[in-house]
C-alpha cells in the first residue's frame, strides 16, 4: 500500500511538471509571435510624399554701418589716453550734429599698448635692451546710419575732423526677420501647390503633415551698379553710394501622409 501511494505521488508530481513546462512553452511562443509583428516595422515604407519649396524676397538696404578706428600716440600712457579721449569727443559731437542717436553708436574694442625701442646687437648673447618710448591708445566705434543716403557724407565729415581710419559704409537690413518670414511663407505655398499636383497625379489624397524642415538661405547683396568710392578726404561733396538690393531666401521640405 505504501509503495502504491509513493508511486502515485511521483506520477502526480511528474504530471504537474509537464503542465508547468507546457504553460511556459506556450507563453514563450505567444510572446515571440507578438514581437515578430514589430520586426522590420521601422524599415517599412510609410504612405507619405515629400515635396520641396523655395521662396525669395528682395529688400532694399535700410541701414549703413561705419567702422571708425581711432588711434593716438603719446609719450606717457596718460597723454595717449587724453589725446584719444579728445578724438572720441570730437567724433561723438560730430555724429550727434548729423542726427545719429546714441543707440546707434557702439564701442567695440579699445586698448592701451606700450611702444618699445630696441638697440642693435650683433652677438649671440644680447642683453634685453628694450625700452618703452611711448604708448598707443586705441578705440573702435561702430556707427549705424539710418538715413543711408547720408552715410558717405558722414564719412567725409569724419575725415575733416581728423579721422583717417574708417571702414564702410556697408549696407544691411535692419529688420531681416520679417523678410525671412515672408520668404518662408512663399516657400511653404510653393511646396503645398506641388503636393496638391503630385497627389492628383498619383490618385491619392493628402493627409496631415508628417514632417517639416527649413533651410534658411540667409540673404545675399545684389548690386544694381558698381561705383568706385572717391577719396572722401579730398572730395568737395560725397557721392551717394548705391545701396543695391538684398535677396532673402528660404527653402522648405514638407512630408505629407497620403491615403
């Protein structure tokens, strides 16, 4: 009797083990089937079409910039800085007389550096014979001229008060962002039109936008004519320089779902 019960318990335990193994195998198989439905899904082509559009806007420059570089030498640092301050005061006074506002006058960089003299030495072990003989004080100022036709006239006037190192005028757009928005709108409209034509030819309908990107091309100067700048230090009256036009461009790519 005891042997019979022992054999029965072994059979039951074995049966339970078989059931557990079977359940584990079935669960694993179901899980693998579920996972297999996602394999390769990312690599499958979606039902979309992609179109490109470009837009451009022409804008006349409305800002002229002058880079003024001032430099004064002195025997002492104080003398060099005093002479520079006098030059700066003259420049600022003149700019105010020409109607340039404080917000359009910006100091860029400046400094005070010593000047050295070196005695000649023809041996291999020359002593350090450098000696400070003076100082140079410098200041750079950037000026925005909003009446762009007056830019060359202002440059001429600056040379008459002793400023000899001036770069510009260079012409630019003050509110460039508004023109970028216009160019982007034109580019989007062109892309939309292309998408509608393409969808009609393919016999499909456009769905929602799946992706959008923009390549802002910036702006490029387009000069109407070329002219040599005259020497403003000797010119009796400064000519009005051509401002030209700036081309602001935008390129967009739009991806639409189709159905």
